[in-house]
């Protein structure tokens, strides 16, 4: 399926433009004819020009998106038409960017474009998972449930992010303050001892740790500005690299190699996959379509690639558990539960249970990790300060002994 831009005339002769989702141009023209539109021009849509430039770059906070999904689901469930619901939500949206985007989406839906396709034009506003869930809900007749699931999922993600950020706030604060204190000591305080240790240096009795500290201090004084510029440049290059698909894949790969934290991130990704897949299967979405949508919810490209390979195996007639086990990213217990669920034909009910269990265990591990991080950070900072102090005290003690 692809988007086709069209120019047509309605029964009154008025020119109408928009896009339709179809397999080819002939199917697109047939869809227009079914809507009593006479096609003048039908051609593949230019995705890069899918939305106005001023809107394509817009971003909306996840909290606002969670509210939008939930309110749209409530309005549709109450019997409000799609057009009226989008009008109401665009008028009452407190976020200016969301208001502009919803206004444009409403006009596109009014022209006959499916809601999911209109949302896909704004990847910085609507996540790939959210867009695919809406498309699946529209096709399967459970759009309200799909919107509620996306709203709940978005809220859970933000809650987790908020808990993680608040838990890491103190360790990050310690690291920042400790780094500033140590930098000030090395750059401004340590050089004042250099003349005092000149005699020891001339005699060749300067301790190696003190000599190294003084040399490092001089280097920072002379080339500190260049070090700062280099760090900023490297950070900028890394950011540019992370905007490419290859860079994002490498970043996801490195995240999973971080001790303890990598396992936590992988468990959360597997939990998201299980929850979305179970929801889709429970609403009657075919397994291949469900896998295509749920792989976007993992948030990790390595896991997403493994799920894509699993889809190919399922097309060949194999079960889901075998390729997931072969990927090495899914815990053995999870794979075994999926295997048993496939045999008993209860996959849609077992997957949410797996997600709940994984999330509970992972949250406990994350809490423990953060609790341990605080004393470790304190110990590291204290050790660095102790090294600086000892490097300055050892020559003083030596000089005192010599006197």
C-alpha cells in the first residue's frame, strides 16, 4: 500500500485534492469513483512534501499527545463523528503546535485521507507505533480501543521516564558538582604548589603522582579552551551521527552493552513488544500485521530487526518462539511462555501477562540500580578528591621529613 495524491472533481464540478492509500493508481482511481469523485490526475504522493514545512518540524510534548489520544477515543466512543472530534480537539488544544497539526489533519481527513496516513505526515508529533496502531484500529474496526491503548502506553512511557529522571537527578547532581570542584582544584589551586616543589623536582625526588598532577594542571591552563572546544565539537558530531539510521542503530547496540543498564533497557523493550502484540492479537489483527506494528513499539532497532526476521519465519510456516529464541535478545522464560501460549492458542492473553511480569521485575532492578548508583558516585568523587589531596600532601610530608 502507498499514498497517491489526486486532483478530482465532485458531482458539483468543484475541484478536490487529497491523497488515498491504495495498492496502485488503478485502485486509487477506483476509490475516488466510489466516493463520487471524477479523477483528473492520480500520482504517487511525495512524502517529503507531505506536510507544510512550517508544520513538519513541529514537536509536541508526549503528555499532550497522551491526552489527545485519550480524548479522541472518548469522543469517538460517545458517538461523535471523526470530523467533529478533530474540530473540537484542535480548538481546545493548549499546545500551539498540536493545534496547527490537528487543523491540517482535519482538513486532510475531510478530503478523504485516512486518519493514520494524515498522522504519518508528522513523524515528530505522532510516533510510528501510534500511527500504525491507528491504521490497524481503522482497518480492524477497533479504533477507539487502539487510541486508548496508545494513550495508556504513552502515559506509562512518560511515567517511567519521569521516575528515571527524578531517580537519576541526585547522582547526576553529585557528578556535576564533583566535576566542577575537582576542575577548580586542578586548574586554580594545584598550580600554586608548583614553586613550593621546585627543590624536590631539581633533586629528582618529586613523587610521580604529584608530577603527573602538576603537568595535567599546566596542560589544562594552557590548552583548556581547546579541550572545551574539542569536547563540544565531538558532541556535535555525535549528535549529527545519531540523526542517521546507522548512528541510531549503533547507539541502540551500545546501550545494550552497558552493564546492568543494558539488561534493564532490553527488558523494558521486550515488555513493550509483548504488550502491544498482545493487544493487537486480542483485537483480531493478523499476526504478521501485529508484528509489523509492535516492532515499532520496542524502541530498539536490534530488537526490531530480530522481530522482522521472526515475521519472515512465520511467513514460511514456522512458529514465533523459535526465531525469538535464536535472536538471543529475549529471556528464556519469555520465549518458553510464548511457545506454550502458541501451542495452546492463547498468545493474545499470555503476552500482556508477560509484559506485566517483566515490567514489575525491571522496575525493581531499576530502583536498586539507582539506589546503588548514589553511593558509587559519592565514592568515585571522594576518591578523585583524595588523589588530588594526597598528590599535594606527599611532597609536603617529604619536605618536612627532610628538614
